[in-house]
């Protein structure tokens, strides 16, 4: 979960005082009170400053993010408002308020389908909200609305996986592995993750991270095994399927990779819109578009936001889909 600054789109900076919970909550309460007073006086610039100050202390408060989004909206900054509402959905994904307002602003800024998906998520979490239900029914009809709600349920399950308790020694080993990973010492990270897995062999998150450590060392068969072990423990966990597709692609096992990616899109259909590799390479059987006319090839342009490793995967997939392998 990464919160972003609604204006700069950079990572959202959190105040050090957050580490002192009581003091942080009290100072955030004062800042929020100041923001509300400014909003009542329609001094929206001052309201933004106050709400941002409060959120640096209590960043996981969805209602504060929504109030910040409202203030940006009154300042005529719909993009910033949308990012603030999206932060609300990340801070508290189980709270319908962020999804509801995100849906409203997306529809107003010509992101109609994304807006309908956000509203479906809000309705899933707040099924008594007749206003949202009427919007969905009027736009999509009964049958399509049910389909949107099913996809919203998949998205919610994907983003709100339960925490798995671990013993203190496994927690310590994981912390050491993370330190090594931040230093790009993947061999050391592998060692600590492997030790943690021996203590917690039924934890798919540890196996997923172990797979990443192998993958960064170009040990695709070992990474594949780690991802498959994670899938065996929790078959509905999407991330191991996604990364399994990556390592299968790196091994030129394209049909198996398409099956893995297709499983990602069955378990989490919303990822098609958010993940450039899934969307652009058109690898899922259920999402495939009609074949191009004979003699014409489908040209797929690599999205500019991909990193070097993702570009390599994109090119492998795109080459296979276009029949140039």
C-alpha cells in the first residue's frame, strides 16, 4: 500500500511524530478542526494545508483523505481530488466512502468505466446505499450490475488479504531479509527468507518473497518452485500466479505463462486495467480480442512507465502474441 502526494504524485511524506500515537492523534485532531473551519469559511487553500498536515500524522484515515479530496475539488483540481480519494481507498479499503467519491470524480472526469467499477466496490461494501445502486442499474442494467459486483468482490478479496501471524523468530528473519533486499543483496535475502520459510512453511507471503530473491538472481526454476508452493498453500492468492507468469515467460514457456496470467485475470479482473503487461500483451484467453485481418499484424507499443525488467518481459510477450517468435 503506497500513498502518494495528490499534487506531485510523489510518495506521501509522513511526519516523524506519527511514531508517538497519542501526540500524533491529538495534533491531527487540531489540524482537522482547523481544516473544517477553513472549509466552512470556503477558504479551500487553507483547508488543504490543514488536512495535509493532519494526514502526515494519521495517514490511514480515509475520511480525512476524502475531506482533502473535497477541498481540491473546490479549488478546481480534479486530478488531485482523484488521487486523494484513491489514497482513501488504500488507507481503508474496507470503507466505502473512498470508493464512492472516487467513483463520482472518475465519472465526472471522463473515466466512466473506472468510475462504475469504483461505485460497484462502494455498493459491495455498503449494499444499503440506494443512490449508488440506482446509478449502476440505470447505466448497466440488472445483469451487468451483478457482474460488476462480482468483479468488485474479487478486487476486494485481492486487496484485503488477511494478515498471517508469524512467530517472533520468523518476523526477525523477514526483517533481515528485507534489509538485504533493500541493499540488492539477493543472495543474503534468499538465505534469510529460506530460513523464515523453514519456520513458517505454510506462509505464502514468505514463499512469494523467496521466489523474488531467486528471480533477481536469474534462478527462474527455483523461483518457479517457490511461487508454485505459495499457490499450493493459497490458490486464490493472485500475486504468486502473476509472478509465476513472469518466470515462465523468462523461460520461453509462453503457453504456460498465458495460463498463469489468465488465472490472474479470472481471480482479479480489475488488474487488466491497472497492469500494462496484462492489458497490452493480451495474454489471457478470456480477454483476447478478435484476430487481426489476414496480412495485418497487431502492433503493440511498450508503455513508457515500465522498468527495464518489465520491458524485457513485455517484449517477450508481445513478440509471442504477434507471431514473430
